[in-house]
C-alpha cells in the first residue's frame, strides 16, 4: 500500500506546476449539463501512466504479471464504504472474456481518489464498469455519468472505462453520433430524393438500420410514405421513396434514438456527448419545390431598415431561396409578430401597408434612440398561409429557428 500512496504523491508533485488542471482538486464550480447535484468521476487513469492514461505497465518486475492500478478521481466527497468490490466489474474484452479480481481497493478522501490494484496480463484489453447506483457521495447521491442530473440506473448511469496492455485493442465505449442528414432544405428538386444519415464514431449495428427505425411522413398529416433501403453500412443509412414525392409538399424524416453501434453503445442523436434514456429521435424536415400549381414556398426577409428620423421601420419580404416577389398576409402584421425595441424598451407600432404587397411600414409611436432591434416571428405569413422562414432554408414556421431578430 505504501507503493500506491507514493505513486499519488509523485502524481501530485507532477501536477503542482499546472494547478488549473489538477485532477485531484476537483473544480466544484464546473457547470455540468443538466446540473451539478450528483457526483461524477472527473478523470480515470492508471497508477503507472497517470490521469488520462489507459495502458497498464508493470510496476513490480519482481512479481509475475503486470502490476498496476486503476485510479479514479471524483468531483465530490465520496462515501468510502461504497468504494468496494461490489461497485466495480472488470472483465477482459480482448482476447479473453474472463473477469478480474482486484487485489486491493482503497479510497483516499483527501484526494477524492479511488485506487484499484490488480495484476494484469500481456496483450489484453479490459473493460471497467462502475456499476450504476453503486457509488454514493457523502449526502447519498448516485454517480451521474450521463450528466442529466438524474439517476437513470443501468446502462445509462454505468460509468465505463477501458484499459489495455501491449497491443490489445480496447472495446469501443464511445457513443455513435450524427455526422449529417439530408436532404434538409425547402427546395428539393428531385421527386425521389434519398433521405439519408451519416454517422460518426460507429461502426453502426447494421441490422438496426432498417425501416422500423427510419421513417418518412407527410408533415401536414403525419401520413406515412413508403421507403426502401438503398444502403445500410457501418457509417450510413440511405433510403429512397418507393413512389415519387409531391411538389410543394413538406416531409418529416425520423431516425429512432434506440439504435446502437456494433459495440452496443446507444446513439447520441443530439451530439451533446451524452446519452439519456429520453434521448430525442433525430427528426428533420425537407420540402419539394413548387410546380405551377403549388404555392408552398415560404416568405423570408428581404430587407429591414430604420428610416431617417428614427420614426419608421420598413420591412420587405421575398420568397425564400428564389428571391421572387411575395404577397404578404397583412393580418399577420400584429404586435405579437413584429416588435421593435430600443435603449428605452419596446416601441409601440402602427402597421401601415401600401402599394407593395410584400412590404410593411412600422410607424414607431415614439422616436427610437440608441440600439434599435427588430424581431419578426415565424408566425408572419404570406397570402397562401406559408409561415415566415427566418433562417432562409426554404422551410418556414419553426419556432426558434424561423424567428428572426437583428439590430437595424
Ligand atoms: Ca510484474
Ligand atoms: Ca443520469
Ligand atoms: Ca445526447
Ligand atoms: Ca427555416
């Protein structure tokens, strides 16, 4: 045991020069996503290589096998009685499948650090599972490895770490994520576009890349559209509609979050680095361009100006992506949808429409001073009821991304 304590002392000495990064001095002001209530393992490593190192090296040449230790540092004070054999599961993943018994398991409260000593084999990879719910901080909170500020149980709040000796290859414990998805704009000109997703950090479990987990519907009524799979590989899923899609129609694609890579890691669909039990499905829209009979292309902002005298803001709209003229629905020019603020606050507006059906004058009921900001809601519409496309991707009416604001 003296050997291990000495190892920590050496690590501490090495880290004195970079106190900011010192893993033994957890930063309690870190704002984890979803809150900071639960404890976390801040850093894992080995005794031989230090924090962030996952290769075991032989610290005791006198004994057979590779003597080293797993070092886990927590960000909160841990209940020492929970740092026990029952909390840790260590198995071989390459080449064998056996389990590993640690020779000693210790906790150093002053460093918030657990040290798991073992003897390991040549050219072998290991998977350590810190079992969900097993380790508690002093107030009794479970670890929250997926950072949602909730205790979710296994597998969501299992904390995994991999280690190896020699040339063994560690098990993939990284969640796959979304690289990109297409088509995703409002001017798709092909009636048989190929809805597809590209993945990172796979390879994916190809058997799950099927039409149960990937669907296409008409956005307006959620009626389903038949697809077939063009290709499903470790890094992409490509599909195509069985029949032609319709002009001027918006479609919604959905990929289930309940799919995994080939190692069994669930998909991180929103690419935030964590997987939650309620991880959202990946959902996105695209729209087929208009033909002569459909009128589905939304309006977007052409130009907005604060006129000389600071008593009027003129807003001109145009058709999204094409830049064609539009006729707006005057009834949507209301205070809830168009707002102007300045250094004093919100400015009352009287809306005035004139000869140009694609424009509106906002008559300010007091002179604007300082920084003048215009807000246009996605609920502004054209004559056909197409909602405003604030981010100009040809798809209107999505709260947040289609609301527009800017300084004039
Ligand atoms: Ca040895
Ligand atoms: Ca959790
Ligand atoms: Ca996620
Ligand atoms: Ca849009």
